C-alpha cells in the first residue's frame, strides 16, 4: 500500500516498538539513532527526500535526510502486480512465491544488484512509514524453522502489503559526515556493510506495469536521487525499463 495522503495513526504517543531483532527503541526519542539500529533502505518512490519529508511528520529533518547510497547484491528490482516497486532477495533467502517466481524477474543490471538511498529514521516516523507500506503489526512470528533466519525476517507478512526484512547492505557513498564517522566508513568507495531495513512484498513478485499515479512519483525519486549521486547507469538499466519519463 502506498497512499499519497498520510495515514491516521491510532497508536499511543509513547509505545516501545522493535525495529531490529535485538533492540527495542522508544519512539518518543527524537535523537539520531544509535549504531546498532538498522538504517532504512529506500528503493522506490522514497528515494525522493521530498516525499520522505512529507511522510515523516514526527521528525522530518532527521528522518528525511539521506545519509548514504548503498546496494544489495544479487537482489532484483521490479514493479510488481499492484503497480509499485518491490525487490526479490537472492535465491538462498527466497520463500513462498519468491521461490517459484523470483527467477522470472530480470537480473538488475550488469552489476546484479539493487541500489538504494539510506535514511536514519526516527522510530516514530518508521511507524508512520509502516502504515504507508501496509505492514501488518499483528502478523505472527516467522518461527525458527523456516529457510530465512528470524534475524532477517522476524515476522510473517500476514495480511500486510509488505514485510520488514533486516539485512546487510554495502555502502558505496556516504552523504552524511556524522553518519560516516559513526559507522566507520570511508567517504567513497568503501565496501563496509551496515544493517538495513528493507520493505519486501513476499506475495506479489511477478513483473507488472506501474500505476499511473506512481510514474510521476518515481520520476521525482529518480531525479532527486540522481542529484545525490545515485548511479545513473543502473537507473537506466533497471528502473527505466519500468518507469517511462514523464
């Protein structure tokens, strides 16, 4: 689910939510996240800092500030059946429909990777973003007997449109000096990895066409991320196969 208007939250103003598999964060805190918290890996219309600023109403100056460009090697990018961006993990992490239909998704460019922009989300804004992505907070735990480790996929997707996965991404360019120092990375060309949150639709992984309303938002995302240094060649090889210029 990717509504254009902000969802109305019914959550109490002070609730502890878990945004990694090991640490609980109090959303009432608006400070910059500790190093153990996962950064948010945006790969669709949230590549646009402008859209992030509109959506992250609790602490937009922090949550909508791009901190790095990163990649997920051997993942695949697509527009799936509902008409929005999705990603398919590597074969050893695929489950359900991903196993049966993931190989039909084209490899994402010559580099066989998915690029994204990283944000350091205020937990209260992450909760808002969960609403935009249609996360089912009542979904059952994934269990320890599945193919994907519970540290990567703590819960099932349930009735949600997307599920929350936690993986490592390779930073290719830091955009925020404070974050670079915090994570111990070089300015450019560093192969260091950071933990990231990725929203994944596990159920709908077939290639489809984008919704009409999504095309201008993706064009804004492509334009704004390009101004940050997002790889233009990869954008042309992968995203432009699905997103026409408007």
